[in-house]
C-alpha cells in the first residue's frame, strides 16, 4: 500500500471514529438513555417524571454500569439509590437537604402496588401523593382510601372512618398529621378522607414492628408528613370535582422562609350532583334524618364540609429550623323536622357539627454531623355536637363529645457509626375528654370529664450492614399513667434481611397500649350518623387497651415481579363490648374481654412497560373472648372477615392512565333472632355472630389524562365506583316494633361516578 493510500485510509478511519464518537456522545433525552441502560444491564429505574423529563445528556452507554451512573450524577445533579441488584431509584439532589444524620431507612420495594407506593427496610409502606400513579375508583391520592388497597387493611362499611387493620377497630389506629394526633379522619361522615393530599409529602403506614417513638395505635399507624424543605419556586394549583373544590399554594417568601396553604370546600350545598345524591343515600340511611315517624317529615337538609391547612417554614440558620402547623377540619349538617300536632304545624331544626383543630410548633437543630435534636409542642381539639329534636314527643336532646389533647415531644438522634443509629426521647401528653347529654323532657343532664397525663420515654437502636443486606431496629418504650400509677413497658422489634439477591425475610414484633377508645352508648346517638364518642380509660370499667403482635414475612422481587407473604398473630386485651358496636344481645351489656386474630397476607404484583397488575389475598380468623359472655366461649369478632381478594390492573400510555379493579370479601358476622319475648317486648337471639352476610363484590374504574393548557399543566380525571351497580349488604341487625321483629339492612354505595379537573401553575 502506497504512503498516499495509507494517508487517505488513516484520514477516513479518523473521521469515521470521530463521527462515531459524535454519534455516541450527542445529547439525547435522559429518559431514552435510561431505557437503553435498563435493556443492556437488566436493571430498572424508578423516578418522578418531572425530575428527568426535560434533561438532555451526552454520554456513552458502553462503559460499566457504575461508571455510567456516576457520570450521569455528575452531569445532571441526580442521585441513584441502589435498592438491590436490579432496582434503582432516582431522586433530585437537594443541596438544602440535611443528610448528615441518617435514619438508615431505605426503599426495598418500589411500585408496591402502583407508582408512588413503596416499602422500606423498616417495614413501613410509604405513599407519596405527588408521585401517585392510579388506583381503581380513585382519581386522586385520597390518603385513607389509598391505604385500603394494602393487604390486611379493610373497611367493612366502605368508609374512611371505620378502617379495620388486621381485625382492629378504627379507634385503634393512630393518625398523625406532622406528629399531631388526629381524632377525626373523615369528611361526609366517612366517605372522604379529611386530609387534603395536596400538601402531604409522604404517608407512612405501619402495621407491626413500629418505632418506639410511637405511642397509641395498637392496630396501625398512619403517619402523614408535610414537605419540610423550602422550595426555590412557587407551586400553585386548583381543582374541582363533583363533591368539592380545592386549591393549594407553596410560596417561598425568601431563601429562609416558605408558606404552604391548602383549602378544600364541598360544593354540595350549592350544586346538586349524582355523586352527592349517592353519597347522601349511603351515609344517611338508617339515621334520624331518614327514619322519622310517619307523622313527621324531614326536609331542607343542608350539608357541607371544609378543611384548611397552613404550614410555615423558617430556617433560622443552616443548623436551626422552625416549623409551624395549623389544620382545621369541619363537617356540618342541619335539617328541619315538621309535624302537625293538634292542628298546628311545628318545625324544629336538628343539627350535627364535627370539628377538629390541630396546631403545633417544632424546633429542630443539627448540632453536628452525628447529633440531631427535635422538639415539638402541639395541641389537638376534637368537638362533636348534636342537637336532636323529636317533634312528636316535644323533646330536645343535646349531645357533645370533646377531646383536648396537648403535649410535648423531645427526640434525640445520634449517628454512632455509619451502620448504627441511636434514637431516644421523652414525651408528655395530657388528654381530657368530656361527654354531655342534656334532655329537656323529662329534664336530665349528665356531664362527665376525665383527664389522663402520660409520661413516656423511649430508646432504640437501628443497624444496617455495610452491604445493606441486613437491617434491624430494636427499641423499648415505657408509658407511665400517673392517674393509675401504672407503668407499661413496650418492646419493639423489626429485622429485614436480603438473601439470594432477590429474596427478603422480615420479622416484626411489638407491645403497644392506648388509653383513648371510642364507644357507642346508643345506636341513635348523635342522630345515628356519627354515633361513636371518644372516652378515656378509667382502669376499671374501661381499661387501658393492650396489644401484642408478631409477624413473619418473605418476599421475592425480580424482573418487576413481586411476590410477598406475611403471617401474623395479634392479641388485644382490655376491649369493652361498647367499643365493638354490638347490635345483638350484647348491645346494652358492659363487659371486658379480648380478641385474637391469626392470618396471612399474600401479594403478587407484575409490572410491564405500560401495564401492571396485582392480586392480593388475605385470610384471617378473628375471635372474641369475654369471660362473662357466651359462657366464656369464644365467638367470631364483629370484624371477622375470613377471606379478602383484591385484583387490579393499570395501563399507562404517555399521559393517559387507566385502572380497573375488583374487590371481593366474605361476609361479616351478624346474629339472627331466635324468637320474640312478648312479655318483655324483647328479642331472644341465637348464639352471637352465628350467621354471615352474603359475600361482598365491587368493581371500580378510573382514568386520568394530563395535558398542557397554555404554559400550565392540567389533569382531567374520571372514576366510577361500583361500576356493576352491585347491591351489597354491609350490615344487618334486628329491632322489635309492636311485638314484631323487623330486619334492618344497610346497603353499600351503589354505582357512583365522579369527574375532576385540576390545573397546576
């Protein structure tokens, strides 16, 4: 080959290499690069679209995986968090975020059901509304509706004010709003979550093995946390659906301050919609609003709700932070009852109001890279008031239930080493609960108020191995109830271990207690709508409720296939018959007993590129034991649902999301009558909870579509609850009238559409 030909050959090769280099390193969308990496290295990335959507990058994908990810991090300010050999999460690095004190909590399962729902190595299931994908029947991340999609969580009457976690009653769940205990959870008396998801940054749901810093909540903990970081840009949005209108704003007031505001109000008092009509029929069936005497007529009902939330963030220095919270939740119903008495028309106005205010201030200091302290002072006030007129009997009944909860928390967090973290703290709470009943005919008035002060201390250690395969948390909590001179020591344990790359084993155990419970005196209390009232333990007729629970779980996670199984046992002592809502021979009996539930939760979840599906199954057996009832023999719990199956599928195509799901469970127990005692005008029942309702079946559908509206982003959503219009009986009980036994059946929500429109500025 001549020198001239060699020269031309070198020049051609040079330009080919140069062109090849340009072709490999030209800027491409990061989403495209990530897809190439997933295909080549058999990995999977989970991220928020807004963090990567507009990013372009010039990078070669021919290097090792670690080299590629490090290079992307340097060029994009993104962080890659390795979950296991296959899964990575991508988050935007925030220079204001404090990472010096590690909690050693990491995500182990992404897309637990859908995007925005994950599971951590501490056993908690975390929900992030801003990253929320879609669930059947939901067009937004309603906090308490969303958690009902989790295995082991169910509402026997479809409401968010009666959530049963592993067989427990609703009052056995601890609801925290930025660390403040909440005593009201629902709007529309249970059909809508009272917590606006627009400001909520993260919700942690813990069924067992909770941290020692948590008191109360023997069934579960629902810890709602608002965003704690000051943003650089404003974030504003508004929305409207067939029940309510809402708006929110996150506005930085400077480099060190920010204010977050959210408000929501029902439109039901100004706009009559099919959704409202169905909700009305569902909520107010079998209540004083609909069960009036023939001679009396209820009309002109007026119902509305609202909630407002404010959070103020102030960074005093790089190490000192102050946060202020305020939340206001309100429900109101009033209606007129008319009757003709002695040729005279009489009209009276009955009303029901439910109100929860929560406020708190926190101060957090980062002393150094290892030591962090946290102080919170909070106040929570719940008020339930009802005025009920009986026109025919010229009677007026006033009922009030008020809870005042105030407290102090002091927590210390210390990084002993890169693998060991120590937490400790002191908590003081003072809870006062009052109940009032005032009748004018005959004249009767009762007012009872109790106060309990609780002093609690806790300490726990958290360990994570260097290879992150093993994590463990061991803690202990001591509660001292001064009024009873009672100490309750509560150990807590959670262990998580990964083996054979794709398998994990979990062990959880805990002792817990609570001094507040809800009871029902009469089924018609508070107009029969919100008939449960809060009471405090007196350590005699109403004990401090205590529980102990243990569970063992296994999971397999590979190639976007997730299979989990968890067996559990829970024993709860100190329950009363009045806290369980009996509507049989034990309705007016005061007895103390326990329940024990054993079961297993299974979940299979498979995610494809655009399609995802999951199937969950729960089996449990839940029995009461009251020494003074049923001759001491155990019998089925009122919330004993033996079999629960949830199946759902989701489809995502660019900005369009669809979801279709099926919910089935076996019927809940009820007690059938044996015969009527004509001498005493009472019902003689068979053995307690001797029969069961028919199986429950419901199918739901939802769809959302995101699009640009000018320079803004808009979301259009639609959902249909109970798309098959299946008639489900959710409760059955019996009454007696003029010597005749009457069967009362409460029905579930029938086919209910909803449409929403949201816009973000």
